[in-house]
C-alpha cells in the first residue's frame, strides 16, 4: 500500500465553494469521479500531479489523530513517485486552503503522522 500526504478537512459547507477552493489551491480542474461504491468523489490533475477528493470517509481516530472530525479528504499524488515533491505539493495546497480562513484541517502523512493543523 502506498503512503500519501493527505489533508483532512472540515468545511462550514460542502459544495461548490469548497471544490472551487481545493481546485484553485491545487491548480487543477476537478471533475466528478465515476468510481463505484464510494471512494473518490472528485479528481483532477496537471503535469505530474493528481488530486483526489473524498467528501466522506470511514477512517477511525487513530495515532491520536481525530480523523472522524474531518470528513473531507484531499489526497495529493505525485505521479513520478517523488515523496519529497509530493510533500511540497500537498503542503502548498494545505497552506493555500488555510489562507481562506474558513477550513479546519489536518495535514497528515501515511494516515499515521500529523504534520500540521489549521483552524480558522
């Protein structure tokens, strides 16, 4: 199983503004994903970056990280498999979303390491 940098996010409202903010922060156009049985709701990419958005998840609180309080998951993937570049890209998305000042977020690696958090 691959490890990823993910942003767990709680928004005042899940809708067009949230998706627009994520797309803008990531520099990608998000479109509805057709995965069956849940999972990825929206996805987009540019160059070697892929961004996936799940509007809900079933992760339990673990490693002292309160996943259940942050229902939206944004996963940033570097298609060239550079973990260092992936971290920089995900951190950039996290910081840009934090600038909006309306999202509570956790920046997590491998579902086990809490790197940063932001609250409005």
